[in-house]
């Protein structure tokens, strides 16, 4: 098997995962150096990475997210079978650029005092419950949550 010490620039493809024996694993998506001259549908290269270096593992597991641009340095092991991803054992890591803060696209719970609301990016309506789980109602949009809570408190004496 051939190995080569190298530095590779690429984007983290997914959240780095803890591995056995205090390691971290992640996939790095690498664009070819001449990407401007390639067709738009030309595939990127995925390099499977592992690190045992304590500072690199800590940074990967606690400070990195998908989309971060990294320069990783280590030992590249060529795959045993053509078409499989190369494996890189990372000794050093440099953050070249950070990903944008992710936009929440799913449901989000929020508290309004003794009330819980559920925001869903796919709809304007907002379900409202008491903190104990009692149904209060469906607000037509986020601006009407306060009115719905006020009506509920007047009807039920202010105790959620």
C-alpha cells in the first residue's frame, strides 16, 4: 500500500463523529484544483479522514460543522480498491473558512412564560400549549400568539 504525507483543502461533508479510542472521523469533500475548467456535473472527491491527535479531535468534535473549509495535513493511504475513497490520517488541522450559521428549517419549540409554542418553517400557523401540555389553540401567525395567550388566561383565570 502506498502512503504519502500531504496537505488537503476541503469542506467537512457531515458532522464529525467520535470514533473508538479517542479518535474522530469525518469526510472531507475536495474540489479539483482545476475545477473552473471542469463541467458543472464533474464529481468532487471524498476523502475519509481519521485523527488521533487530541487537539484535532477536540476541534473536530466541538468546534467544526458541515461546510467548514479546512486544510488538513497528514498521511494519505491509497484505497486498496479503485473507486473507494482515500483514507487520510490527520495530524494537523487549519480552519480556512467557517460555514454560515445553519438556518433552522424544521420545528422549533419556544417558551412564552408558562406557554410553549411550536414554530414550523413550512407554515405560518403556530400551535400553542401550556407548559403542562394542555392545548391552548392555533395562532394564525407568530404575531397573534400573545392575543391567544391573553384570551386563554382571561378564560382560565391566568393559571396555565
